[in-house]
């Protein structure tokens, strides 16, 4: 139902706000400055705050975790100092956008604005002030790190080959088994299925209007498994986490009101608002997806089976058939060749294939054409059932990356290492020219870098 969340709030961003609750520690230890780096100080409370948040997020604490956090903060301070010296700027729009996104994430995790203020023991406006400065510093640090990394030299094919030759084989990337696939796709009769779903939801709405409990209907009929077992309840969350049509409809309701039918890429919904708090809301919903008839399936399978027979009899080749008959807009133009949406590669690892497709492919041999089967599309359709046949063009077995076959993967690895080397050189140089003092409390830390203790 929900769109993918962005990364969870960075620990360093909220360390400032948590520090007030972290002033005293075991054995009577009081907050103190544990490191001075240039004109900046690092407080013990900031380290403890990050430890606390890491544990909340499920990170297991070990004896060196505070040392690791301190070293990360020291590196960030060096980058931040240089960013200021270089007059690097980040836009107010970026800062405010990141601030708003992160506040919404934390409120979603904690259950709303009131819960957030109780947790941090501060009003929201105060948290905004503190987090805004922390986010500003974080974005400056990131920009400086990108600038330093860009100083790495451009790599030629010879450089990549040298990288490949000097890297131990057990340190080279492992390339999982990859598949190259072509497909011919037919869509079912969407109109009739959508009409049936809408009629069903209108019936549910009428039943609620007559006094039946929305939660009971959601439990029995909703096709959202995550919420159906809770009577359709979604819990308090930011409106930004939902499809716009869904959040707009929910935010327009009063508590207890039921929406008209709302369409999103997940299907069709009825929504009942439970509570609204600023830009957050809690609601129940009933999700139904169009269900296609056996007649749709029979007609599609018959046509696909006929095409398969002609292809296998050499009456037409697969690519021409895909161009003429496939209804998938992204693949028919390329003779049915599928491409991964993010990278554009025509090679798919197992995890990037839809489960329905992999279930067919795993038992096929190269050059074989499947029987017709039912799958799902990538077009964000409500009720995204499709029917298809596929041709397995190529299988690339799992292997250690080679210079000949996996140049672009090795190029990326070499670029990453060159960028890290450039950053390491920068940090070492800045360590030598920056006043750094570490409290004896952390003098025994097994830091990854030398040069912190002087």
C-alpha cells in the first residue's frame, strides 16, 4: 500500500535532541567534552545519544561501538571544517525539504506530533531549530565528501584491468546467475473487472452507512493483508507515505466519515478516517483489486498458444510476433526484450524477476518458449494481471567477475575504491594540520585510522 520510505533518520541528526536526556551515566559520570577537533567539540552525550538510537533501531551494541561513533564524528568534523573554508553552500530548499521529510518519519515511528514532543521532551518548534542546524551540517559534510571524491583520477580500461589483476580473486564481486528474457504480453478486459470491483465497494459503503462496522468488512474482504487483520487500520503516519490520491481523500474526511471510491496503483479503496493530526492521519481502508474472469484468461491463453505454435513452426519469429501482437508498451518495440527498470540492463538476477516469471524460467533451457502463464506488470495498473509467453534468450551462470564479461561492474568497483582512497588522503592530510585532542576515556580505542591520538 505504502510507497517505499526514505532512509531512517540519521543518528547524528537527533543526537542533539537526545543529549538532554543523556546527561548522566552509570557510576556517576557526568556529560563532558571527549574530543576537541579544530574549533569544534564532541560531547559524550552526543555519542551516548547515538548509541541509544542505534539500539532502538535494532543495532547490537558491542564494546567498541562508542569508539566507532567517535571516529565517525571526528571524520565528519574534518569534512565540515573544510566545507566551511571552501564556502560550500546548500540550498535552503534542500535543508527544509530534508527537515520536513525527517520530522514526518520520526512522527510516523513514534505516533504523531504529541508523541514526538513527549519522547524528546521538547516542543516541535524547538526540535525544528535544533534539527535544522544538524541537517545543514550533514548536507555540507556530504557535499564536501562528494567534492573530495571527485578529485579521484578518471579511469581508463587499462586502469580497470590493472585493478582486476591486482585484486585477489576472493575479493572480486560475485555475479549471481543472470537471465535474458523476451516476452509477448496480453492484457485482460480491464473495464468489466473494474466495474465489478466498484459495484462491490459501493455495496460495502452502503452497508457501513446503514450501521455495519467498517472494521468488520475490512477484516473479511480487504485484499491488503497487512491491514486486514487489524480491521483495515493503517496506524498514524505521514500523508507523504501514501499515494497522493489516497492521502488527499483521507485528509479531506472527518473522523468516522467514509470516502467515495479511491483509485491508486494498488487497486480501489474505501477509506474511513480515524484521526488526523497536522499532516498525519490514521485511517482504515478496504482494498479490492480487479479480478478477471476465466473467459479473459481463456481468450488470452488461446491467442498466446497460437502464437507459440506459429513461432515454433517457424511461421513467424518471436521478435516479429512481439512487435505485432504484444501489448506491453516497454518491450514490444524491442522484439519483446525485457530490461531492468533501474539499470536498463537486459540481464536479470533472480531477485529482480517477478516470482511468477522466475517460477517458469527456472525450469527452462536457453531458446525455449514457455507455455502461456499469468503474471503481473510494472505499469502501476489497478489489478495488474497480465498473460504472457516468454523466450529464454540467455543464462549467465553465477561467477566471479571477469574483466572480459563484467567490465562495467569492475569499473564501478574501481571508481569506488579510487574515491575512497582520495577521501582517505584528504582525512590524513587534515589530521596532520588540525588540532586534535582525545580524552583519556577514549585513548585506548582501536581506531581504524591512525593519527587521532597525538
